[in-house]
C-alpha cells in the first residue's frame, strides 16, 4: 500500500494535494523519507509547516540531501495537514493519515485524497 500519493499536476482542486501515511509521530525521521520524494515534484524544499500537537517535539531545522529545511510547528496549522514549501513559495499540502490508522482504512483515505478532482475537506476525508 502506498504511504504517499499526490494528485496529478492538473489544476489542483480541494483542500489537499495528496495524502501521506507516516509510520509514527517522529517528524524528523519521517521527513527523511518523504522530502526526497516530494523534491521530485517541487524542487529544493526549504520549509515544512505542521500542527504542533500531532508530532513529537521536532528540531527547528534538519538537513536533507545537504540542504537545510526549516520546520515550523504551529497550533493554528489545520489539523492533519503538512505544508511542504520550496524557495519560491510553491506549496504541497498533504493530508496526514494518523500513523495508528488501520492499513485498509489508511489506504482508502490516501487513495481518495489523491484523486485528481477530489475537493473533500480534510475532516471529510478522514471521517469518510
């Protein structure tokens, strides 16, 4: 089952550009797998925004592929989302499927969120 799926590059619809199902709440470790994959779409990633309550304490910066990436945690970040930004402000917003979600359910959420014309809210996707 894929843990990451993005919508196609067509005009983006909805609240998210795809979905990601991390293994656990260690953001620093999880991003080491995720960001190189997203860099293929975005180019050099410079910043990640996340909801503070959803991840274990993370450093302010990490280095991935020799590049420094700023990690900005906010209480105001929409729940169950992760923002990944390049140097030009282009952003990929991912729906975060909670790590403890059962595999079949997680797979369904990831697939629904990455459907090109899906415009569901994060809450609708997670509760669907």
